[in-house]
C-alpha cells in the first residue's frame, strides 16, 4: 500500500498528480480523509499546491474521494 509520503516522493517537482480513494464504502472513504489531511499538511508546508478536492456523492457525507495536487518541492 502506497502512503501519502510515497505518492509525494514519486511525483516529480512541478508535476501534477491525482491521489484517489481506493473504494466507495463509507469506512474506506472515512479513512481516506486522513490521507487528505496529510496532503493538506504538505500544502501548508509549501511542498505541494492542492489544485482540486473532489467530493464523492455516494455516501451522502460529501467526503473527499480524490485530490489533485502539484508538487512544488
């Protein structure tokens, strides 16, 4: 399983990437919110820019199910 840090490190500087949730079950979507929080920390540190957060529409909770980002450093 790839961690958020792996996704970040495997993305070349100045490149964009979409990090997606691995499923649509409510518990999987809920766990993915931790990964979204990790990406937000990387953005606060200036390592990435979050270009888009996509809210899912299957659970009714509008969890984020994918994040498009650009690696800055």
